[in-house]
DNA sequence: AAGCCTTTCAACCGCCCCGTC
DNA sequence: GGACGGGGCGGTTGAAAGGCT
């Protein structure tokens, strides 16, 4: 027995929304707020599927939407987040106020993909595209600068036909992702074949800077846990080894993303008052201060 | 001007997760 | 513990707009 359809398809409109339908939806949500999407169309007098109403509201009618072109900063943030999260458009959208997952997804497919290809980067893997012989077509050089608080590595990627691209990576940011089977969304099965396949694609060749030495744990690239052994074990290792330190506090990557003490994290640090919170660790601009994972999803 | 091709993006579809009973 | 319903997500589609010949 299949599940019941979300709406009576025979009596619903499809396709582009009319101004009148938009007005009805807006005025209904203004009056009653977002609620049960299934019953909303009937209550609002719309011949639309509830899901269609939700989509229309979220992607187009919401008052806090930022319309217009993406800025260069937004472009780069999307690229960076995509390299870490993959096609998790809702999570990426959560870091771009006023943008929707659908909008970012479309923008990725129409603009950023091409932009990366022009740079000689495979948009799926974020790795340099190899030539027909399998050789990478670029040169990567790195320089490292150290300040008392943070070690910053500058990676310059040179292409034969394009201008150099320079990325600035804070020490161990990439390492955090490499070693941690981090799953910001519980839909990502850490141990699933799909995810295990995807993790190596997280720009891993850009692992830069000396490995982190903490608590006699993993200290060199060669001692990373083999991928097939990663999962909870890997995660716990990462809690110790993958995080950055600041003032002696060890910062769990997962905590830094605001997911501590969830199923993804069993470390003892707390956002609400101990090490993580006090450090102000800024991962991709994700200041952990008051960062709630739920807020990433925004919707 | 007309026809064809390409690009863009709003909207749909099907699946999955989670909460409730 | 299992069934069910609602909501959310990512992938895909197709109409409209723009560009090119």
C-alpha cells in the first residue's frame, strides 16, 4: 500500500504562480503564520499542493529573501562550503542569509560550476582537473605565516591559462575535515558507502601545515586512521587530535560546528560555557559562539 | 525578422527523516 | 516497535528569456 498523496492532484493547479495566488498565500501566512502546509492551501483558498505553497513561500515570497546577484564573497563562501559539505544546499544556504537552497543550487549549477571549470578545478571534487595523461595541470605552492595565535597557510594554485588562485587556509581547518567523519546533517550516514566515497573528495590534497600534536594521538598524515576504520572511533580521535587549540583548549570540530553532545559528538566540551565557547573559534566564519546547528538550517 | 540554440531559474517529483500515535 | 503523516531535501524538468546565425 502506497502512501497517500500530499494533496488532491486532480484539483490542484500546477506551474507558474499567479500574482493572485501569491497575494493569497502572503496574506494567509501574514495572518496565521507558517503552519501546517498540508491544510494551508484549503484554508487559504488556494488550489495548490501544500508542498507547492511551502516552496513558493520559502523560495520566493519570504520577506527576508535577498534578491539579486551573488557577490564575489558569497561565491567564494559557497565554493568553500560546498567543498566541505557537498551538495547539502540547505546547510550552505544556512550560511548565506537571505539566500535559499534552491537559489544556491541553481546558482551553483549555472555559474559556479563553470567558474571552477575555468579555473581548472573539478566542481564535483574541488580538485585540479588532470590532463589526458592524468597529470595535474597546475602547480601548487604554499607559504606559511605564523602569528602568536594562528598559523595561516597561503596556497597559490597556478594554471597554465588562468590567473593564479590564492586560498587562505587556517591551519588544521582542512585537517579537521579530513580526519573527522563529520556529519552536519544526520542524513549523512557516516559509515555509508556513499559518504565514505565522498569524504576523500573534500579537497584533501590541500591538507596544509604540520600535523597537530596533541595527547600523543595521531600526529602525522601517515598515521591517519584508514577510512574503513573511521566512524565513531575516528570521530573520537578527531575530538582530540583534529581540533585546533587556543589557549590550551582543545576544540572539537563537531563542537565548533555547534553539534556537540549530539549523536555526532560525545566530547565533554560545551558550547555553553567551556572551552569551545570561550575561544571564539571561527571556522569558515562559523563562529561557534552561540552557533546552534539548527540555525544552520534556517528553515 | 525568423528560427534555432543556450541559459536561467521557478517549480515539481520522489525520497528520506523525524515525530506522533 | 511499527505505521503513518508532515516537513524537508536534492535532483530534475520545462517554460521563458536571451543570444546567435
